[in-house]
């Protein structure tokens, strides 16, 4: 299952983990930041479908929710 928004295609980002209580020279663990995805019932071409949408798209009103 892909962790990607079906509207804006926002996906996971990668980077280095937190460096608390570590020396500057020690290597750090890699980690992933996942988008906040919610499953929503929306209208697509006059049909109701379930899609995964990030919360920023929901707040921006980029989808039309089905009731």
C-alpha cells in the first residue's frame, strides 16, 4: 500500500534522525517522515470513491466530500 496522497502526490521524505546526546562525529540513524493521510469518501466523476488524502488537501478544500 503506497503512502502517497491521491490528490497532490505528497509522499514520504527521508533524512537523518535526531542527534540528542550524541557527539558531532557519530553517525546518525536514517529515518522517514510520513504524510498525515486520511481515507475519505469523495465525489470523482459523479461517483463516490474512497481515496487517501493528506490533511493539507482536506483543509485547502481540494476535494468534495461525499456524505
